[in-house]
C-alpha cells in the first residue's frame, strides 16, 4: 500500500486532510522517519495555560496518529514502533497535564506536604494494561490508577488535605486527556482498576493502596497489576516495592491456577457470546487470551524468577521461551498470532479512529481490510484470522483445560474406601500390584492420619485427586524399570505426605498431569533421588518441561542466571544464601534426571558436578567479599580457593563434600585477619543450614598443619610448608589439587608451585615405603568385617589404583612433566603406559577396572547405600588386575596392619 492508498483507506485521515491540509502536508514530508519527540516535549513543557495545553495535546495526537498509521500501512513501521509511538504520546500527555494542573492547584492551595516526611508530594499516575506494558494501540483507552505517597495537607492559604488535592488534580488530568473539544480528544481514560473501582476514591495514598491489595486484592487484580508502571512522580520505586509482593509470591505460585481458572472461565464464557464471535480482542482465540496465557505463567513463576517480570507481551513470551516454560512451537504460534491480531486491530481502528475490535461483515469493508493487511481478498483474510485464532484457542485450552472427571476410576474408588475387600484387591492387582492387602492397609493408615484429616478442604480435594494417579503412575514406572510397584508408590506417597501441608505443591501436581509419570520414573530408578526430591519439593517445578530438564548444561548461561539471582537480593545475605542453595539444588536435580535417563557417563556427570561446584564457589566468594566490604574494596579479593580430593580431581559425586584450601597473597598488615574472616564467612555460607537446606559439607583439614593450622594461609607460607614440612601423603593430595575460584594470579602461582613440588626429585624406596604405609593406615581407618568387597577401600579396589597413580606422579614427574597435569586417574594410567612406566596392556586393564568400579559405586549410591560393598566374585578379575599393577609398581602386595589406624581420606 502506498501513501495515497493509505490516505484513502483511512476515513480519519481523509477528514483530517480536509480540515487541516497543512498538518497532512507536514506529516507527508516527515513520514520516512519515526516521530521526532524532542520538539513536542519542549513545546508542551513550556505551556502554562490549561486551555492551551488541551488544544496542543489534541493537535499533537492527530499528528502522531496520522504519522503512525501512514508509516504502518505503507510498511515503514512495525508493530513495535506503532505501540511505542502511542505509548510515548500517552506518557508525554500525562506528564504535561500533571505539571500544568499541579502548578495551578498549588497557586491556590500550596504544595501538598507529606505528614511523615515533611516533603512535597507529587501525583503518581500508574499506567495499567497496554499502557503499562508499553503496547498501546492507536485508539486505545488508557487504564490509570492515581496514587500519592503520603497523607498530609497543603501548605497554602486555602488548605486541602492531600486526598482532596490529588482527587482534584486527578479530575483535571482526566479532563485534559478525555474531554472531547473541537480538536477532538487525546485518550479516553478508564479509572475502574483503582481500589474499589468506581465506588472508591479517585486517588489513594500508598498506604491505602497497600492495605487494599493485602486485604481485598483478588486474583484478577494480580493479573491487572502485573503490568502496572509508574508514569509520573518521583517515588515509583517505593510503589513497586508494595506492588511486587502482591503480584508475585515468593516461590512458585501454582495455587494461583485456581483463581486463574475462574478468570479463564469468565473469559471463555464472554468469548462465546454471539456478539464476540468476530471480536479479535475478546472472542475465542483473541488478543486477550494470548495475554492471559503469558500473564498466568508470569504470575505462577515470577516470584521465583525475576526475569519473567516483564510488562510487554512479546518480551514476556521471549522470556518464557528462553526458560523453556512453553514449547518452542507454542511460543512461535502465539507470537505470530499476537503480531497478526494486533496489526489487524490497528487496521480496524485506522478507518475511523474508533476503538473497534470486530471484523466487519460488509463485503466492501472486508475487501478493504484484506488489502490493508496485504492479503489478496476477504476469503484469504478470513482464513488467516481463523488460523491464528484457532492456534491461540488451542493453546489457551491446553493450559487451562478443566479437570478430567474420574468418578468411574477404580483406583479412585480404592482410595476413597481402602477396605480389604475383593473389589479393592482386584482393582490393585489389575493395576499391577502383587501385595494388595498390605497396600490397602497403608492407604487406610494415611486416610486416618491426623496429617490428612487436618488438611484444608481444598488441599484434601487435591490429595484425593492425586493418590489414584500416583497409584497408576507407580505401577507403570515399575513396569518399565523393573522396580516393585509397592516400593515406587511408597516413595511417591512419602513425597505426597511431605508436601501435603503446602497447597502450592499439590496444585503443581494436579495442574500438570505429565509431571506424574516423570516423577514416578525418577523415584522408581533411584531411592537416593526419591529421598533428595522429598527433602527438596521445590524441585518438583523442574519436572514441568522435559526439554529443559534433559538439555545439555550450559554453564555459562547458568552462571549468569545465578549472578542475576544473587544481585536481585543484594545486601540480604540470608536470601542470597537461599538463592545459592536453590540454584545448586536445581542443577543437581537436572543432572540427576539426565543421569537416570542414561544421558551421562559417570565421568561426564562428575565433570558437570565439579563445574557446578566451581561456579557456586566463585559466586559465594564474590558475594561474601561484597557483604564484608561493599564497593570500597577491589571487586576480586587477593584470595583463592584450591580444591583437593574429588573436587580437585573432577570426580565429585552427588553427595561429595568439598576438600578446600584457602590462600591469599596480600602484604597489607591487616590481610591475615581480613582473609581469615573471609574464609570463615565463606565456609559458613557453604555449610550453614538455612530454610533452603545446606549447600555443601566442607573439609578444611588438608591445609598446612591440618586442623591445628590457620584456616587461611599466605601463598608464601603455603609454598614454604609444602617444601619444608609437608608429609608425603600431603604431596599425594597435592597431585589432585587445582585452583577453582578467586584471584586468577594467585591461582596461576599455586599451579606453578604445585608443578614444581611434584617435580622435585624423590628417593624411590623411601617414597614407596611412605605410600604403602599410608595405604595400610587408610585401610585400617575403614575396616570391612563383612564378606563383601568394598569397592573403594579393600585391597584391589579404587584406593589402590589412586595411590599407585599418585606414587607414579611423585616419582617420575621430575623426568616427565606431563604427569603433573591433573587429568584424572584413568588418563594418567594411560600416560604412564605410554611413558613405559607400567605395561600398556596392564594400564588399560586397570583403567577399565577403575571405570567399572566407579560405575558400580555410583549405581549403589543412587539406591541410597552409604557403603559401596558388593559380592566379591564378579569383581575378582578386576581385583587381580589392580593387585598385579600394585605388585608391578611396588614389588610386593601391601598387607594390612594388625591394629587400627587413622589417616586422612584425601581421595
């Protein structure tokens, strides 16, 4: 469409051409660029007269709307520019109207003064709906709420209370925008979203608004206030602080679904009215349904994820997509439909500058509308509308569909009456349960328990809905995993009883049926996973989207997400500690799900868990330092964290503790005390139990002089200790150490010193004697009096492999520097074979044995066992290979000492 066709399409433009040809000429001369706002803002700011301002605003509106519609219809502007232009016009008009009328009122009454602060008060106009979201259409109402910070009175000759002052100011602002004059109007103003609606005062104090939201606010008002944005005044930040807790709950708010479903039902019933069938805003599959889908997900999750607290629909859809909260195709369809329907809405309104949302039935009007939309004819337009609305309606129903009626479900009947009768037993046997009487006794116990009987009615209703579904899901999961269905259901029931006091978790499971099979599969696969989740039910949310749950970890993205969460709670140490724990638990759970789905080898899992620990340690160090010193000190302290043991060797398991050594390199005389406080604070942040749980257990005994030494060492003292006082076992431990967080320069210096120490010449017999003696002592510290084989500590087990590798590193690194690289036991065995230090074939066999040991140990730990002890017969060949390696390196097998002993466990 060209400019002439655009002018012909819009009857509003035609009337304007006839009445003000000079305006049209000016717009045509500037139409190739977006509206230049600076001159208009300057002119409006200079207006001191209310009548002159009213005329200037109306003439500006005519110019902006004409400019916008011509750019839009001719393809010069996209939807974003159109909405931004109308939003900016509204913001400019409101600020100008408030400024002029505030000045006029203060001439008669003086400035309104806050009774608490003693400071002048300004009207805060809150933009709601599309204005708040910066997505106004060309003929939109503006939804406003007027608030002011404090009660008080004016300081002038004719005193008014602040309430009356701002009511008067509000009425003048409404007239300045909404009165129809010879020049038209600026915006129709809708004030019905204020507290108590039309029956409430026109303006409210912050305190009155907060009181209303806390005591009277309903679900639909949370939905309305989600887009609220302060447009005038200078205390919008304070307003946000009282609105955010009302709109967004602290954690995931699945309880909101009940209220949202009521709103959904009202939307759907309204959409089914005959007069809304052709309404692209209110009808089925219309603009409002897209907005409701987006805002519902924001309400549920925005408390936990501040990144979702976006006011615009398209930015919010992009945020939902980035977090995988809706499937990618759904995001694409909803975004496309939103742009199509908003563009269509604008073309309906360009015709006569009327707030129209209904597609016309007149054939000639339809043909013109199709042309304005770039389509060949009205049937093509009708087909496009049907496709877009159909997609929206499908996603709307998918998210808010009603509960399935389960009256005829035999398992529901079992739960409602778990008597040991034939019918109940038959139903459980048919579902796959082999011991129905015991299960019926369990169900009866739960139904009679105080915990169940004391549940609120809504929670008990949800509990009753979930038990039959869990019975079915447990039986299905048992079929695919080989677990006993009674065991799986027992784990699920334990979780359900644990979360029954928190209605939000019950709502999550009821509202998301696909979660139940995933939950049952996870609990069937691992007793440890079942216990982990039962103690951390907040993680149930992670099961919602399998695509995200099973995605390859992106540690750069997760690190940025953690940093954002920590900065959102800047200055609040307790909430930052909780944020660290929630982040850590979510990532562990995702890795656990991938592990149980066979997507990760034990080695790859350990790499990810170690990377997670590195990220958490780095973030914890940064924010502990910030808590101690604020911005007065350097961003990065002269402090480093060194990981030993499983962290150092990148072999962390799910429940591994962290072996840490803290170093600093700072000559300031206050450095020892400063960094000791930092180390203690850091350790507290890691190990303290908060409402969110514990982050890690730590072991600091590998520092110089062990438990009796200083908690943090200077780099120089550490180096001196390692060269002059350290025992052989401490150098063994050093072979698996690495810098993990903190000052990179200190980390590099540590790595250089570590390599230098490992490459020191050593006496072979003396070194062998020390290593063998330490091996005996470690075995004595972990006695095994059973007939089973301890994969880690018994002769021929994992520790024998690790000690052998450490011996080879310490003895031969002087000649072969590559041995100092901390690549893990399997890689170092291969390197030792290549260097001719041990037979190549034996190195490969032992590496395979070590890998198998780790895999079996991992599977045992997943079932909740604290000790990895197995039938020795299947491990005989592996034990023999490890024994052969030990004899090849040390010359003879080691023998356990007669008495008990103690040794540090640095493996």
